[in-house]
C-alpha cells in the first residue's frame, strides 16, 4: 500500500484556455486540423460576443422604452383618477338635485291636495 502518492491531474476547461492541475504537466502535439478547429472556435467566440453586444443594446433600448411606458402609465392613471373624482362629484350633485326635486314635487302634491 502506497501512503504517499502524487496527486491526480485534472483538466479544467474554461472559455479561454485549458489548464492542467497537479504534479504532472504533459504537453501534447496539436492534432492535424487544429488550426481549423481553433479558427472555428474563434469564429464562434466572435459570434457570441456579437450576440452579447446585440442583447446588451436591446436591454438598454427596452429599459428606455419601459421607462417611457411607466411615465405614460402614471400620466394616464393620474388623469383617470381625476376624471373618476369629477364623475363621482357630478353624480353626487345629480343625486342631491334629484332628491330635492322629489321633495319639492311631494310638497307641491301635498299643497294641491290640501287646496281641494
């Protein structure tokens, strides 16, 4: 049984490079067509960067549009609240006038009845 052993090597991949971790670092000869593979990877990386940039620009545009829509919503909400208060006040005045008219009609009818 071996108590002291060398640590295992792990290959950690990231978007940019491969790293060897451990006591042994091995180099390998690039396989045939590696230049084409690297070029494809770079093209893919550039495409991803363009897409990230496009999405970032779209997010900025949407944030501005959202801010404009919120402002318009607040304006419309305030306007609607004013119109609702005006409508309710007019409705109250109309009910009050209708009640007074009915009371006057009842008094007139009572006066007509008494005079007969």
